[in-house]
C-alpha cells in the first residue's frame, strides 16, 4: 500500500508512518512551519518529505492519505486533501489507521494525563533490550529507540492519547485502539478546549477501561480519581505508586545525577533500581512500567534493571542542552499544567540551591484558553524568575484565547517575578548577565522562539567551563 501523511512532522503522525514503513508499505509525507526536534527527525527518516503542502506531492498510485489534526494543516481545505478527494483516494487519520492495522494483535495501551510518552518508550526499550521484538508507537523521540514507531512482531505497545481524533470526529484517539492490557498513569483534567469539565474529560477513560477484556491486566496509579473508576474494568487491576500501597511502590529514593531506589512488590519483593532520569515523576513512571512488565512476566528482574539503566529518556523531557556552561539549560515539556509543574518540581529537587529561571511558551490550546488562566496562579511555584513568550495564533478562533499581556499579568498577580519577551533576541538579552549560580528551564510543547537551538551555544560561550556545574 502507498500512504501519504499530510502533517507528517506531528509526533504521532511520524511514528505511525514509521510503523507503516516497517510493516512493508511505501510512505511519503509533507508538512509546513515545523520546528526541531521533529522537523530534523523527519528530514532524516529516509522517505520523501515535502516542506510545503501541494497536491503535486501525492504519488500517482496513492492508496490512502492520512491527515493530521493540527489546526495549521487546514483540514479539508488543505490542497493535498482536495487533490486526494478529487482522485477518490481515501482520507483518514493516524488513529484510525493505527487501530485498523493493529486489530487482532496483542495490544497494550499506555494512557493518562501525563507520563504516556516516557512510559511507552521505556517499556518498548526494556522489551527490545530483553531480546523480544515488540511493536510500538511513541509520540516523542527517544535516543534509546531506533525510531518512534516500529511494526515488530507479537505484542505492540501504543501511546494512547485522549485528545480527539479530528475536528469532525470527537472520539479520543485511544478509543480506536483495541487494548488487551492497560497502563494508566494519571487522571487529571486537561485539554479544557475540548473537555470543558472533568466529567467530560473522564468519560473516554471510562470507555477505555470498559474495553479491556476480562483476561487483561490494568496496571494503574493509586490515585483517588483512578480508584473512583477502577470498578469500570473487567481486567485484573494492579496498583502502583511512589508511596506504600497494596501493589508496587518505590522506597528509599536517593536523588542525584543517578537516582537510586528500591522497587517493592507484593509479598515484600524488592529490586534495587538505578536511573539517570530526573524528577519524582520519573520514579513514578518507572514504578508503573516495572509493575506492568513484571506482573505480566514479560521480562526478568535482571532485564528490567539493565534496560532501565541504559534508558536515556526522551527528547524535551528534561534534557540538558548546554555542554560547558556552569549554568545548565534544560529543556522540559510543558503542554499541560501537570507536565509543567512536574518539570519545575524536578528542577527544585535536583538543583535545590540554584535560583530557577523558567522560559515558558503557552503553546497548547489549554495554556492559551481563558478557561485555564487559573493555572498561572500556581504553576511557577519554586521559580525565581519567569520569562513568558507570546502564545501562537494558529487555531485561536476555535477557543477564547488569552493575550500575551493577560497571561503575564495573571502570572505577576500570583507574586511571580515575570517579564514578557517577544523574540529570541530579547530572551537571550534578558539571560546574558546572570550571576552564574542559576539553572534555566525551557518549557513548552512548541518552538519556543527557537531558543532550544539558539540559547545553549550562547550560554556555553558566556558561562563556559571545562566541567559541568
């Protein structure tokens, strides 16, 4: 089959494209106004990639066009969609294609408000290192995986996104998958632009739980919101947490460049683990993945220990971008309140004596919506200084969007030392006369004015040292 992906630089789109290619299909794609790391990643994947949308990009013998969900793609007005429909070529979404092609395979869905990408990538990596040949789809880049999507054989691990399939299909993406097993990391209100209330946000997770077969395993975080809905599934429920619970949990955590802790399981089972991942939230992720793999007997304890130690995380999830600067510049992923709050918490945990400077871009619809302005009241707790970049304008007409000025004012009203920056040059200037004892966190799910690329070499020049701080 010949498949063209319109909007291929989307994380999920490129992962499914790679799955389809490794399954033996011919793949091509196109995208516009894309930024690293995904733009660079897609350019190096080895299939035809066009940097503008044009009906002429479609192969003559095209079988299917897969259309991404981003507002900037233009939906039915996209010239590639228009050309595909003119030819009578099927137009679908990556969630539909993924659900259709994996139906009948043993499938694990990793779902939750946060932690999905890290847990999916970690699970796939450990299984791969253990000598199995899993399939996987991860909506983020991990240096520990050869690619973000792989067909494999046997079991397949899918990152299950609760966001809607498309503007015309309001189902959650994971509703199209066919889970045999589930890892549920969290259940906290998110995507307020499409789920205005928590009840609306919770509803697709209830359907996901109901879809699990009785012989399945549901490994779930021990949290009140999840406890309240656990009865919805017929699958065997296993609990995990970072505090003692009637399942799997962490104990004696020692944070550092390498973090150590004991994994405690049912019956007093104890496994000593080491990880280079930063933050308490990543200890939680590791406990969840370990509980899932061990409960299902998919890997040995030795394979779990080795796979975890060799896992390098995923891009934009607390990566250190500077090389010689005594002021570390670290990039986090801030698509939601919980993700941003966890990243800031990790910085305070690992750099407790350094003033924390956060450079933030309100990129997602949730951060830009006036319905979520209250997030700014507490999200930057622990930061000494915050620089806020302008919100993007694509899709602004689909929700009640806050202005740059409103976001900065709301943050300032919370008692935060905040300033607005309108360009990369302005942000770099604001950070070019630091004392030398700070740590800088870049926080966004978007391009952040190109600062992840432009700021680190400036810091290495201004604050460079032969050794890390």
